C-alpha cells in the first residue's frame, strides 16, 4: 500500500462520478481510499470498486437543511416592534 487518501466529494451525483473515477485510479496505484458520501447515494457506486480491499466507504447521513439565520432575527425584531407599538401586551 502506497498511502491512505480520504476523498470527500461535494454532495450530489454530478460530483460523485468524477470522484469515483479518481478513486479507481488511486486504487490501481495501490492507495487505500476512503470515500465519504451521503448514505442516500452510496448505491450508485460500482461493484468493481466496492469489492476492492483498498476501497472503503464512510457513509454520512443527510442532514436537514439549516434554518434561515435571519428568520430568528426577523421574529425578534417583530416581537420588539410589537412591544413598542403596544407596550401593554
């Protein structure tokens, strides 16, 4: 084994396919490869790559989209505005 390489493609199959080709090339050069991918797209990997003893997958789960950071600020501003307009509420 020549070394170990961690490959982390950007989410989406358009980025996965070039990374798979890179992984195949590196495995053929005797590098141990760990491909970090979303568990939703792991079924897209070719069997020939999966069967290599030098290839490993690290599945990560899809994370829900992050909330809009401005939404909280907007709600806070509206609350403050309500208090200013109607201090008895």
